């Protein structure tokens, strides 16, 4: 698969980027995408929610009134779940929500997400660029050239570029990271993905098994 390469001013160049079909042009597996996004969201949960049970509430253990003959519901001490400020029944307890997935399944999810973005024309390849100094307006102008103003944009670089990162960090919804880093959720969450020409191979190598890299 070949995609046009753009300048940062939004104009097409005469060059085209060669994209690996096994990464950017597969049949998306929606089930695997769902599971990987669910894993990402679950792993972010703190799991610290906690309510006090009957045994943990402060209060007397004296039985409030006799068991029978009062016409009221039978009840023990003042810590009963039936009473205000009593213990909570089956409340949440601290727990770990995270779970793991097979590495190949995660790779398939990332490839499926990238293929969805390519088919939806939401992924564009740009020439390699860098800035002499951090300047937010430079990234803002680039996003405007790609009609990405006010949208969630993911900019992928081939290596760590502090000037590009600092230039984009004050723009809401814009994220800059090395091409090997984005997970399935970050790829899907972006409305527009701008990837540098040299970062394409970095992204492909982070997803493809070693055997496929050697064959390519």
C-alpha cells in the first residue's frame, strides 16, 4: 500500500510512502479491538473504592429491642444495614481490575485499529520535521493545514523530539509520542493521525513479529 506524503503546510509532495499491508490493510477484528480497549481502560482503574461493612461501623452491639412482639422488623444492633449509618451490604472492596492479553492478540488489535484509520482516511504521512525551538503556533498552523483544528490529533515521530512535544502540549486534544508507543485505545481515540515518513518503519517494527520483519 502506498500513501501520499505531505509537507507540514498540508501540500502533497511527489513522494509516496510504502506501508506494509499486513499492518495497515488487514480486515479489522472488532472483537479483539474491543477486548484490548477494555484491557487498557481496566488497567487504568485504581480499584480503591471501599465501603464499611457491619463489622467495621462504629457503634454499640446491644440489641435495640426484643426479637418478637413489637410489630417491627427483627433487628440486631444499631450497625444493622437496615438503619441509617449502618453497615453496607455487598459494597465495593479494593481490588485489582487489570488483566493481561496475549501479545499477538494485542498486536492484532493495534493493526486492526491502524487499518481502520487508513480506510477512513484519518492517517496521513508527513515529511520528517523538527522545530528549532518550542513554539505552539507551529503545531497549530500544521493542524490547521490538515483540517485538524479542534480535533483530537496524534502526532507520531520516529524518535524523541522535545521541541515538537513542547510545541504541542498546550493544545487540547493533541498528543505527541514516538511511533512505537501508541496503543489501540490511543490510535482509535485520535480523529487524525499524523505520522512522520521515517516513523512508519518504526511503527511497523514495533508491531510485526521478528520473522515477518526479516521476510519484509
